C-alpha cells in the first residue's frame, strides 16, 4: 500500500467504498471448475467515490460520484442489515458494465483511498474480470494504487481495532449518519475525512488537540 511519503507529488486522490451482496468472492481455481456458460453473479451493489484534492499543505474534498448496481444475484440478509439495500431497491439499477465508463472517467488514473483497501481491490478486480476486462487470476487494481486508512490508523493508534467506526471515534468524526445503515458514499466521505485528519499530523476539537506520536495537550 502507498504511504503518506508516496503522496508528495499527488494532487488528486479518490476516496472509494463499495457495498456488496455479502457473499464470498470465488477464487480463480473455483471459477475454472464451474460449468461453461455459467453467469457469475456480481458482488458490488453500490459504489461511492469522493475527490480528495491537494489544498496547500493539506487536503480538501471535492466532487462525488455514486451509483447503485444490479448484481444479478441474491443479497445476504446479514448484509442487508448493515447497508439496508434490498433486491427491490436494485430492480432498475444498471449492471456494473453499464456504469464502468462513468466510474473510470471519475477516478481517472489517480490514487485511490479506502478503508481496508484490500476489500475494495478484491471487489473491483472481480467485477472487472466478470465483464472481461481481465482474467480471474489477474488484477487491474493492486496495492500500489491505494492508500489504506486502516493501515494508517494502526500507525497512529497501535493496538486499536481497525474498523472505520473506531477510527472515526478516535478522530472525533461525526458518524451518526452511519448508526442505522452504512452507505458507499457516506463511508467514502468518512474515509476521506479520517485521511485528512491523520495526514495533517494532529487532531483538534473545541477542548484539546493531540499530536500523533506525542502526548495530549490540554
């Protein structure tokens, strides 16, 4: 994964999050054993993206892009409980291949930012393989394309659970909109805000500031 030091000459990133069906992605070996002509259902049901733009010595957010996607298969009940997206909600949603041009136009060739970026890489590579853009044993998106806020959080808060909820609480980021259901764009926004705070080297609220790697100052 890319580090903060790798971003010295980067002017634009895209925070990205995907909501999914909740089912496991089959491996390339499993897929090869499947009957010919079998149509694999998709994994991604919603993608949310948010620009993160260089702003002097720091960063700011910019334009956003969000789409719901028809997976062509079931959604796990456990996942519906998390994101609240049902098959009925996706009745008229486009397929992944139908939003691919829009998606690529938005992300361009820029660095991607995600929380638990390995998940986003796996989801995207699977969807790209499903539409024939690469083989199931190949990758379009790799670790050199991503900054992972989960990795960054472990540097700043050693031993603390790596969830986005925990990170937001540590950084005093309001995540109340996430209490009932997650959403791809909401999670991309929270990821971007967490990155902006961590990359700035300190966190500040009305009562205190904390320098990462240093003691609290009150």
